[in-house]
C-alpha cells in the first residue's frame, strides 16, 4: 500500500482534526506537513466549510491539490482556481427547509452555495457560527436562488438537534441525506453525497493511477471519508464511531499535533 511517499495523498478534516481549538494550524503540524510535501507527498483537506471560509487555510498551507468542501458537495482545484465538481440539492430542499422551520421554530439555518453563505434564520447558535463565516449574507430563504444549494446547515442546542435528527430519520425526506457535523449542527446534503463520495470522485477525476489515499477525521461527517480511504485515521479526540472505522487512532488530539503523528506513521510505513 505504501510504496513511495510520492504516491501518498493525505487528506485531513479541518475542524477538530488539523485545526486546534483556536482554529489555527499548530507549528508542529505545519512543520510535518512541509516535510511531507518536500518529500513528494500530496496534501489537501476535506471540510464542511465553504470555499470562502476555507480559502485562508488554502493560502496559508499553500495547498496545490484538489480540496473537498461543503462536506463533499464540491471539489475545488487551487492550482487552476476553479470549482471542478459540484452536486447540488434538489429544489425540494426548499420545501423541506420550510417544514423543518415549522416543526422547529427555534432552529437557526444557513444555505451554502458556491457563491457564499446565506443566513436565513438566526438563533444564538447560528449567530455564534457566523463569526467563522466569510462575509455571510443575511436574508430570507426566498432571496436565495434555487438550483445551486450545496447544503443547508441547521443549528440548535445538542438536545434539540437530537430531536431534529429523530424527526428527519422518521420523516425520510426524498433525494436528500442528513449528517451531524457537530453537537449543534445538522446538515442537509444531496442524497449520496459525503466527504467519502467526494474522495472517490477525486480518485476518478485526478488520480486514476495507483495512489494511496490516507484520510483523517474526527466527527460523524468524516466517517465516510475515513471508511473510503485506503488508510483511515482518527485523532484521539474523535467520536467513537470514527475511531471504530479507522485503521489507526492517534494518541494525539487536534491540539497536540495529531496530523504530525499521522505523517510520522506514514513515513514509517514507506518501504
């Protein structure tokens, strides 16, 4: 599997995996990533973030490989500065969102498109989350053009998100899927779309030759990414369900250089 470092593509989640609790890349991880790339390794990330909010990390880390965003609904190529793949929600997502608003009046929500983030319903959790959004637009759901919604993010307390999760599972909305990406986040995505499905698209579109994909993630929305990689890993702070699917569980958390540890493991496996 690990024949040469030039044939290794390391793709990591951002929040909770590469990024510290302060949303920064630690010096330990940065030095390891630089070393890994200097030897020929390929490095990128897979995130639920928008292109706009991920761009700072693309520039900071000088990413030159395809990046997965919107939890798998988009692939962006920093080298050409072009979006190469998108998978949008069906237009029925509009009706589903309104139904959720009726059933859960206190929910916060935002619609994410290639153009940006649209805050369509505000609560205290959503207001806090806007601090990490890049130039969000505050508007109504009817102000957002249908047809290019990549995902809808719902925010509430963990207990209320539990109730929303049960409601969506029982309701069985058609042609969409839902994933929990944090204790206070629940996301509506196109059916079949995940970070894992986008990883498989990367294989087909960019690397049809033999490449070993290594992936790391910490939360439920990273589960398919870890499962679909050739070698999946989870930081020490990962959710139990992710650790169960991982080939390797780091002893380090995201605040302790988990990605640096993973890179050392990769290097030790090269023949």
